[in-house]
C-alpha cells in the first residue's frame, strides 16, 4: 500500500504509512491524484488503526512559501500576457479608424459611409476586447500581489515554525503583561481578553510545532 497524506491540523499534512520509518528517511507519499512526492521523515506523531503517521517535509524544499512564490509568478505571467493582448487590441482599435477625423459624421448617402460605419464597428469591437483584457490583467495582478504577501509567511507545516512561535509567544506574553499592568493603555474593554486569547493560541501552536519538528 502506498503512503498517503492525512490532514493533521490547518496547513499540516502527515504521511500515513503502513510500516515504520526512521527519522531522516526518504519516503514517497502519494496524493489523491496518484502523483508521488519525495519526502523527508521527521517525527512519529501517532499510531492509529495499524498505521503510522509521520511529520514530513518535501525533499525538494517545496513548502508553503515556495507555493506562494510559484502562484504569484504564475498570476504575474497571466497578467502580463493579458496586458499585452489588451495593448494589441487597443492598437487595432486605433488603426481601424486611422484617417477618420474624430467626430466626423457618417455620410449616409456617400460611398464612404459604408466604409466609415464598418471601421467604427471594427474599432469598437477591438476596444471592447482591449477592455476585457485590461480588466483580466488587473484581476490577476491583484491575485499575484496577494500571493506575494505569503512568500515569507511561516506556518506549522514548516520546521521553522518552532522558532517562529517561540518568538510569537514571547512577544504576545509581553503585550499581555503590559495591558494587565497598564489598564489605561487598553484600546477597548476587551483588549486584555483578546490579548490573553492570542497568547493561548500562540502557545498551542508552539506545542504543536515542537511535536511536529523538535
């Protein structure tokens, strides 16, 4: 039976294995599409139903930050292509009415009337496509920007989360102590409650991080 992924907590998937593995061992884990990825075994997290569940990291270094970077780059490429297509359509729209003075009326009874009308229709159609492409470019540029903000995010799927949450616990505990000792500095009546909640959440994540990666 192939090793498979099993969700443990937000952002974290364990390797569900039918046999034991050693820390540092390289194993292959199959996703739901049948594709296998090479992983490094870290800690045995639990045994259940005859299976062994291990914390793992990708052997090629691919993680949440690399995923965010790849997503951002892909959306940037899509936005750039859409922007280029928009420029091409815009140029076609301008070229279609080249030689026609702005505001010049269509001479219905003149031989040029048919050409004039067709040129305007062609220009309008091209400009409509240009607007669509520019809007698409803007949409994907915003998506790329959103993913860029995740390039340096640390979460529990990464061994670095131990240091990250250790520092976060210290910072949030300091803030809680400050608000506890200085009631006049609390921005609202629930500030102390929220600060304590943040401390508890950070401590919880720190314990999970240690279990996964220590």
